């Protein structure tokens, strides 16, 4: 199978809006950092990951993939030179057995070893796609074959081999099975049958020890969060492999699997900002859980955002369907942009996102110390894949014409000629495209699905355009022909879906064009207060507003139902201090459900949830949840939950190794005497682990109120 669309040659597209600028910023700040590349390669020489079942070995391949995608967009000679240098360096780190591994032979094939080896193989293949040097290509291909052959010899279904799903104690081995993607590419590269056999073997395992991911996706009856293991990033990575296998074989059922999986995730597990997972990094019905006041902790992982965006990008390339570009846009402008750190921060990307009365910077996901000094994180290494892919994918083409998927000021050289785009999108909805081309071809513009009204003209003549699809203009184009697209930029009011609790539904959000809006404490207003935008025909009354507090793409003054005004900025620009100074919320509580004045309020467990017993002990379970607390005569609070999606097992174990020694964090939001209080670091100490009923008993310290 060929891709349905082709991408521009390196340097053939030049974009000057937020997508192009972000790509250039990451290229300069992270991808040209030679010391960082050297430190990543060094991990393969010292081989320390096996001591802690760690994953520093993923950094090199993951960032190199992003660097290759970024170079395919920018064509920057210095970047190419840096990439080439680190590839040469890595070739010298292959051990005599043919392994590129950060685990020693004694510790290999456990933890994240296969995952890290996957990234080396995948990145080498990404580099082969951009490398013009036949000699170097031959050396890399030989190295990749040796690397893969060692794995094939040791890991498999035969006697004395380790089944691939048992090469990791994490996530049912989904991390290991995602090596499917580079194995397919290796077969495509070499045509050596053992690699194809190995791909078939991986697919037959189902990708996970706890449930066959691929069979369930084909059957399309189970939600991805219930496939067996729920880790979003690793599971999406397995389906990237399935798409690669489809591309190789053309067997329709593999595309069906991937598209079914995509649709199910989009419907049930994607949040308003385009990420998945509102509890840690796992699929967990985020579409309904995103307004759950208990889910305000570590959530919305950047690795998930980027992998989801990339998966949509692969589907777009294979099928040419506009819906995949729509998903890329949602994730890129919201979940992804908010994770891009300001230059003054130590790291180029942050890890976890905030949706409801929370802040960024809560933790750095996937952090590992480096033997060369310092440390790095998984979410930092992955970012450039998204910042490179968006501008690369903005204008593409097939045999009969051009696709414009994303709108940004700049130019793209295509085989049909140059297109010049003039726009301030996504801040404004006016887009002018001038053809600096002559000839007959189809020009397709993506009309975003969020748009209710749009107008499209060619040289002033109206053309049909339907939101959610391509508007196709097939005609003879002359130099200077002008296309104008106007998208409605009204501020839409989004109502929350019903969730676990009645309170989940009592939230609204604002979206202007593709940009989700959020309140940020730096705008000078109490973001904990309820806000009810005045709504008319699905839209809010909102005006562009000059935000003096921090740079933003769009800031708005929004009229509320009481005749007052509150202020919001685009979500991607919010939360940038990575701490409580930019406490933020994009879901707006419609009323103050967190007040204890009526002897009743809500308590949220960030990492687990608690139930308080009259003897002063608590039950601690595995999932974040929301409780209503009612004061009892004995001075205790009785906590009640309306949880409908309760599942036990798993997390409590992590806290219970040492009775009395482990602490967990809880969060209380309250309102006493008209003042706002937050206790974010409330600790809960375990005293009596008891797994018989899926609960852990623990003591509970008095609430420590912190005045905000
Ligand atoms: Zn990560």
C-alpha cells in the first residue's frame, strides 16, 4: 500500500505561525544539543538500565525520530549534521552480540529493555528515510539486522525462548510488543522473510498478556480501556505497528482494527484538549472523567498527546481522510502546545496537563538520571515528533492535487506549484491562499468540524464547503488565483457529558475556533469561583481582550449570566509557570459544589481515594474518586461516593510495602467564611494493609488548610 498523500521535500514548506515557530524553537533548543545526544548514546555504553528496570535507553531513539521528522520539515543543514553525528556515535555503541541495549546480557529482556531497543531500531529506520549516503545506509541496515536478529533468537514462541509478552513486567508486555512497527519496516527494507514471520508472531500474541488488543479492536465491542491493560501510550504504539503492517500487506482487516481502535478512543477517551487519560497515563473513559473533580492530579501525559497525534497523522497519510487531520489539530493546538515550556524553564517540555482547578508541573513523567550527569524525561524526548509533524503535514498532495490540512502564514512548494497562505489562524478565521501555480489540479481545503458557518470563494465566486470534510476545488488554476476561506470564530459553549457523579455534568467549557479556552490565576481572577457564560444559540458573548499578564494566542473577555465579565486565554498558553501561580481550569464549574458550609463538601483523592471510618481509620482504594463528606457527631466526616465505574486492584500495592511508611497525597478544596482554601499536600499514612477486600486501611491526619 502507498500512502494516500505525499509530504513536501525538506525545506519546501515554510510556516511562520505558532506551528512553524514551535518547531524551530524545539529544533534550536533541544534537537541541536550535541551534549544531550552524546549523553543518550552513553547510556548504551554503561548499560545501567537493568539495575532498576529503567528506560533511559528510550531517549535516544525517541528524540531521533522527532529530529528526523523535524528535519523533513525544515531541511536545516546543521540539524542534519547533528543527526548524522549521533547516528555514527550510536553505531559505535553496538555491542559484539549485535545489541543496542542499555541492559546488560544478565539483566536483558525485562523492564523496558525491548521498548528501548524498539526505539533504536525505529529511529535508525527514520534516519534511513532521509539519508542520501548509500555507504552509511548499508552500514545502518547491517547494524539493524544484527540488532533484530539477536532479539529474534532470544524472544519468541520456540523452546528456550522468552515469549515477547513476558519480556516486561509492565502493562502485559505491550511496551515490548510495540517493536512490531520497526520490525515491519525492517522487513520492508530488507525483504528477509524472518522479519515478516516475526511480525506475524507478534500479532498472534495479541500485543498484550492480559488480552488480545488486535482481536478486540477488530471485534469492536470492548472499549480500549478494558482491553486488558490500559496504558495509553504503549497501546497506541502497538496500533502504529498494525498500521505499518497494513501498509506492507494491504490486508484490509488491519486498517479496520486501527480505525476501530481510533474511533473508540476518540469517542470515549479523548478529552476536550485532545489528550487521553485523566488518571495517570492510562485510558480510563476520559471523555466522561475529564470533569470529575477527583481527577486533578497526574493526568494528560505529553507522551500520550504526541503518540495520539502521530497515530492520527499515520491514518491521515494512509487514508487521506479529513477527520484525522481534525484530531491532529485539536491535540496540537491544545494538549500539545500547553506542554511546550517557556525558554526560561529548564526543560523544553512539561509532562502532565490540567483540566479542572489544577495546575501544570505536578511531576515529570518518565524521568531518568543519566550517567553523563543530569537527567531527562520521556515527555521531553517525544515532543519534537509533534512539533515537526504538524508543519510537515500542513500542505500535502496526491497525484491529482493538493491537500491543505492546517492553516498557517507561509508558503509550500508542491509538484503543482507554490501556494502562498496569508492568515492569522488560529487567532482569526480569515485565510487567503494564492496560487503561484498554473495547471489543472484539485485543491482541497480542510473545513474544520467545529465550524458551523464558513464561506469559501475562488476569485470571488462561491464554492461549496461542508464542515468536517475537504472542500474540493478541481479546476484550471492560473497564477494569482485567489482562494478565500472564512471560518466562524464564535466562542462555543461546550457542556460536559454525564460522569460518575451528578456534579461532573455541572461544567461548561469555551472553545474559539480550534482553541480551547481556560482561566489562569495569572489573569487576576479567582479561578476557583464558578463561572457561567451567558449562552445564546450555543455560543458565548465574548470579545477579544488584551492580555497583559502573559503571551497568548487569543484572550477573551466573556460575559457571564449575572452581567459580569470573566477572562480566559487559549489553553495552550495557560499554566506556563508550572506551579500553583498559574492554577488553571478549562472546565468551568457552574456552581460552587465544593463548599462545606452546609456540613457537606467534596474530598478528592489525587492518587487514591479514601473512606473514613468512625474509628479514625480510612479505606484507601486504587482510583481517584470524589466523595461527599458529611460531618458526624463524633467529629469525623462520613465520606460517601456515588462512583459508578469503580474498579479495584493495582495501585494500592504501590503504597503498601511498608505499613506505616508510605504516604499518599490528597486534595481538598473548600470554602470557609467566604475564603478559598486548598490542601493539596494532605497526607494519608498507611497503617494496616489489608488486601482481602481490595482495600487498604490507613490513618488519616487532620486536614491542613492552606489559605490561598
Ligand atoms: Zn512521557
